[in-house]
C-alpha cells in the first residue's frame, strides 16, 4: 500500500520573473521581426502560464501525472509546476461531523437512541484520495458502524446489569475513549485522523422510555423507603432505651410491640399523622 509523498514545487514568483523576461524578449523579437524566435517564445509563455497554482493554509494538492501519483504539496503558498499535472485539492482543516440519532440495541437488547460528534481531519492525502471512493461519505458510514458496535458492547445503565463495570450512561470518559479508538481504527485506512469522538445524545427509544422511567422511579422509591425504615428503626430503638434507662415507664412486651408499631407508622407514613386521644386505659 502506497503512502503520501511530499514534494516541493518551484516557487511561482521565480516563474513569474522568468515569464516577464520571456515576454520582454517576445516584444523585442516582434519589433525586430524575428519570426522563429517569436514562435518559440509564444510557445514557452503558453507553456508556463497554466502551471501556476495557489495553496491556502491548511490545504493541500495531490499531483497526478498521466494517471500516476507523483506526490502531495502540503506547504501553502504560490507555486508552479509543469501544466501536465492534474492537481486535486484536499483540505487539511479539522472538520466536525454530528451523526443522526440512530436506534440501536444495547448489550441487554434494549432499544436506545444515540448520536455522536466526531472531530477529524485528513492526515494522509494519498489514502484519502485513492484508498476510498469518497472519504467524507466513508467517515459517515464507518462512524455509524462504530456507534452500533459500541452500543451493543455495554448496557445502557446499571439497572439492567448491576455487575457491569462500564455503562453507556455513566462511564462517559471510558465509553468516549473506546468510541474514539474504534473509529480511529476504521478511518486509518482512509488516511484520516480522529481528533475527538464523544456521545452527543443518549436516551431510551420512545417505545420503552416511559416503562424505563417508571422502573427507575420505583427503584428510587424502594431505596428511599429502605433508608426511611432504617432510620425509623434506629429512632424507635433509641426511644425504648431512653425510656428504660430513665425509668419513666415500665413496658411489658405487648406494650413495647404496640409502641413500636405506632412509632413506625408515624415515622414511615406518607400522610400527616392525626393524634387519637385515649380516655381509658392502655388496653381500652
């Protein structure tokens, strides 16, 4: 496989000076009616003029001579080369590509919507020009393929796989690093360099989004209830210990159970507690 070959063309300013001299000689030859010299000078001027070209900063030109690759010019400026060369311009500037939101399945099989932002540039002009048909379309297709592979490697979150070390929704740095590596390997054959790749959008697909939201809410509610019960049990335990220590009241096991039940209802209930006045004894 061939790679890029840098060449240094002739300065265009030098050729302009030479052409000015030839034009002056052409005028003198015409004045003196030296026909053969006029013909030669006209041919030379006509040969030189089409060979000028300009390369802007962060741009390049790939040179072909009769179908064969001759080299690439990546230095910006005003140059001249034999006009038989075909010059194909390739930009070396960094480019942004934001993919469309695509529906893919994560490791568990849940459909998710995902899109990525890719920052890339051409690194090898020969590969970009001749190893693929259209390197810009190649970027889009390979990025889409890499995203699908990445999404199928990890679960969306820990709700689906609690043992997963990496998930799409939490380990952003690791996921983006793996995404960048995957895309870089795919674009290397086209001479393209990936500067940055990261996930821009990530969400469950609409058909399961509501169900997943309810599941997450239920999980959060269970976790909150667990904390509430844990705290309430601790408070009841401390209350019984303080009553026993200070000797304010002696409670048998039945009354302790009743007190514990009432305190847990008060501490764990969602609604506002309304007191009940007992006008009789504790057992009435």
